C-alpha cells in the first residue's frame, strides 16, 4: 500500500513539474521593444503601456490576488511607492485575475498602484509569463524593467517577493547611470 501511494505521489509531482516546464513561453530578451498592451485596471480604466513612454516602468506578473507571496510582493512595491516616483518610475502589476478581484485586493491591502487584469492571458503569454499550475493557467512571477524608450532593460525570471522591490530599485539606479538619465530632481552634468 505504501509503495502504491509513493508511486502515485512521484507521478503527480513529475506531472506537475512537466506541465509547468512545457507551458512556459520564452521571455522577450533585454534590449528588445516591450510588447505593447492595453488592459483594464482595478478601477475599470484602460491602461496602455505606450501611455508611460518617457518613464521607467516596472511591469510585474504575479500568480494570484490575495495569496501570501503575492500580497507580500505588492506590499513591498506599495511601501516603496515614493522611491519609484522619485526615479520617475511606475509600477504596474498583472495577473490573470478579474478587474473585480483586483479591486477587492487593492481595497483590502491598501494598494494604490495599477493592477491590470489579463483575462485573455495574451499579455502574460507575450511576456513569457504564462504557466500551468496543474490544470489552471496562472501568471508566472516575473518582472520586467522597461526603459523610457519602451525597451526591456532588465528581466527577472526568478523573483523573491520579500526582497524584490529593493532589488528593482537598485537596478533602476544602475540602469539610470548606464543611460545617464537624471532623476526629475537631479540636474544633468
């Protein structure tokens, strides 16, 4: 009986791993144009990536509203909101959840940045961030820094929700130095 249980457990784990590996699409490479999109936010308004040209965009994909890791990641982005604003950067979160789910999540957790509903799964697929969790599709936890010209400046295929926002801020600072882009309060040399 124990052997049968272990065999079923091993097969289930292998199935889960294989389905996740086979379901992922390729992330667009750094230096390429970020795929444009228009999605609805938690307030129902249409949000397009092209609306943020001239700003740094932190585009982060996450699996599910109101789950522990996703909530922690969102809280950290919210806590660092002023630091992003000082760098002329905006944070946009995307999951496959509905507009209503995002609205409830933002109200419950005190989030005031845009969460976008990718109900068709197209944007997650375009960014190589669509994965299967058994028989359910979810957005993989990936992040992209998009530069003011609309190009992918940095990708994060493996995200740790506890420390991610701080790492993204540090990387924006480094990217700004590389591109010699002053913050709004800085003067150019």
